[in-house]
C-alpha cells in the first residue's frame, strides 16, 4: 500500500516527527493515531469501491489547499470518539485546505467526532468549504466546524443528497450563501435532517446559519441558531422548499440581517414551524411563502394556535446558554399533543426543554406548613381564598406544571381551590374519604 511505502521513505530520511506519514494520491485502509501526524502533500483520493477509515485521534495536516475526494461508490468513515476526535487542519490558515468531497459515494459515509477547520474553496468550484457532497448520503455527528470559507456552504454543501447533521457545533464560518450549511436540490425527495446543533456567528449574504434551496423534505429541529448574520435570512433561509418542511423546537435568537434576520422564507416555502422561539430577530416572507406557525414564541407576535410573544427568559445569552430559566413562559407552552418532553411534561418551546423534577416534599393538606393536616389548615385555606389571609408558605414545581400549592390539593385534581376546602371539611367530619395528592405531584420523601 502506498501509505506504507511513503512511511518507510519518511523514516529513512529522518523526518522531524518520527512517526509522521506523508500522504497523497490514492488512499485506503485504516488509519490510526499511531502514525500521527498525517502530512497531506497532495490531493487525496479514496478510489472507487474502496474504503478509508480514519480512526480516533488521527491528525491530518494539509500542506496546501488539497482536497480529500471520495470517489463513486467508495466508503469513507471518520470515527473519532468523544475523548479523542479527528482533526482536519491546514498548515496555512489563509490558504486553508480544500475539504472533503463526496462524489456519488457509498451510503455508509460517517463523519463523527471530528474538528474541521479552515476549509477553503473559491470559485469556479466554490461549493463546500469543509465538506462537499453530491448524490451521496452522509451522517455527520458530534463534529465542530469553524473558520471555514467558501462561496456556498462553508461547513457543508450538499447537492441532491441525503444529509444528516446531528449534535454538531457550527460557528464562525463565512460564505456568500449558507455560511453554516447549504443544501441544494431540485427533483430529489431525499430528506435532510439538521438536528440538535449549535449554529452561531456564521456570516453570509444569504442564509447565515442554514440555507436550503429546492428541497422537498427538511427536518430542522432542536437547533440553537444565534448571532449569525446575513443580509437575507440571518439565521435560516429557505427558497423553493416544500412540502415537507418542519422547523420544530428551535431557538432562533439574536441573529442579524436586513430581511428576515431570524428566518427568510422565499418562493413558496411553506414551512411548518412548531415549538420554536424566534426572538430578537424577525421572520420575512417573500413570493407566496405561507408558513404555518403554532405554539411558538415569536417576537412581535404571529397569528397561529398557541403562539405567544413574551420574553423567553434564557439562562445566559451573553455566554451562549439558551436553556430556559425557571419561570420561563416557554416551559410547558409548546404543542400539548405528543410527543411530550423527556420528563413527560407538555412540550416546551425552544431547543432545550426545562427538565422538571418533582422535588415537592410536603404533607398532603398541610398548607400552613406545621407538619400535619388538621383544622388549622382548613382555616388557613379559607382565609386565603377569602383574601383575608396569606398564601400557603410552601410552593413547589411539579412535573406537568408550574409552581403551585401542591400541599393544598387534597382531592387529587392537581389544583388548589374551594373544592379542596369542602373535601377537607368532609374528611374531618368523618363523612368524606382520605386526602389524595395530585398523581403527577405526589409528595417525595
Ligand atoms: Ca415541558
Ligand atoms: Ca398543617
Ligand atoms: Ca384540588
């Protein structure tokens, strides 16, 4: 194998790093970090029907703007791990490297736990800074893309392909169109899935974070898209995208632009937008685009079922923490229909749900917090409901709900009202049943 031959030559001439391998031309087989670093001295080709696997910890240093091509029906896998990712970087960050280019490759293409930085591609073939794929299938997960540059799709450019980008961090990339990810397709129904990513500080003319053109099927969910900029579509831009376009549970916040700083939908892009926060940036519609927006928090308001227009209360936007604070209006105000949040509660709006744990330590009926349930609690409750006494001193946050007086609920209806007084009185008179806690919020030990 060519790589092995090269390695021997390098060892003989006494390279500065004894295990360094110079690689160029046809490459295949399995690379491991034992041979680090991989010094890329020319374009790389994974030939037709062959396989290249780049294992955890491999470090590829491109000596010029060289590309890694994966030829027709070849297989290519980058298998980094959480503790030992694979690095693709150039020696010269201005000229960069030429990116990975998948050309009608095999369906088992995976890029996992990799850092891809300073990918550079300019016209006439300026598509895809770090990754370009055409008529291929690609799964990207747990990757970081930064400082990539191209005319279109600085991190990933996908053409007529089945692309999945999951749980990745895509930031500080620059392109003319689609600085984060750009997907282009006409006549292909292959779905594109962009899920659970952080997409920030990308700059473009159109589609700062994510840009799609001519796609029939997109699932864009649980992404945080913030501080991106584009003249049109600072966060997200879709052109000619229809009919299966789902924008679900995203936080699209603080992006900049002149038309659609948050979202720009153009040319009949009828997206279905649910459980999404679009805050401190706007939505701009053009040329017959008519999205259905529901159960979303839209800055400036939007007509649609369950929509709100209230400050979302993120934990720390200055430091990029777009989780919801306790008391956020986005908690449990998403679509009431399944699927629910992982804690079993009604869906929240935004990329991160607020996990609700039942931490309610109380004695059923003990509203005055003296560690037992007796007539004094009835007296206390009556005064409270008559507005002549204070509220119960202890409230807790239960699954399925906001802060409430769970200890006052003795009839198991998950509320505290006059019926609990009636129920308690009957119980103490010996004519009613025992107190029953709210089944969603039983007292914990
Ligand atoms: Ca919830
Ligand atoms: Ca009591
Ligand atoms: Ca009750």
